[in-house]
C-alpha cells in the first residue's frame, strides 16, 4: 500500500467513531436504556435534516417520531422473524435516538419519510436574529448599606 493510500484509509477509525460505537451499544457500560440508531444530521437551505438507518422495518407499525422541548426523538422496534434460525447477528427489540434540534427549529414544520430503509426527518428552520440585544440593568441602592 502506498503512503498516500495509507493516509486516506487509516488502520484505526477516528476517535469519534469509537465514541459513536459505544453510544450505539447503550453507553460506556453497555447498560444504557436502549441501543441507539445511527443518524446523519445536516442543514440545507432552511431545513434541518436527519437521516436515520432503520432497515427492514414497517414505518406504520415499527417507527415513532416525536418532538418535545427542542428534542426530536426516534423510537423503533424490530420484531424477530417467526422462521427458525440457525444463527443471527441481528438486534431485535427497541431502539431509540434523541437529537437536539438547532436554534430556530419550527416544531410545526416537521415531515418524515421512510424510503429504502432510511428515515428522513425534515424540520423547518425559522430565521434566527443575529443582532445582539441590549439588556438594561436595573440599579438598586440599599439605605442600610454596610449595616448587618
């Protein structure tokens, strides 16, 4: 392998990928409440977009998307096949992921589409004022200053 190819494809993944892998297992101790869902977040035009990997699920039966207090929550449940298996590495049961929405997210402008095993959630973004606002300071003086 050339030196240039070795730089493009490191032997070990970046540290952030290791952290993400632990989060997907439910946390550092592996005893987190629910295993995670892999997501990709981006801002495009006036939208915040979240892509979530959820292959093999029925969106009407197995996936729930909700929003509360500036957090988008994706909850899914994978049910085991009724067929008899010899061996399986698939994870069954509940999966969940919470994504903090950016400033200006409009809770009333959210859509979700499931296609080819990927859930795409689009959240409209309202313009956020960038101008700093001056906060007046109220001055109070006490008549008994210095006395205790």
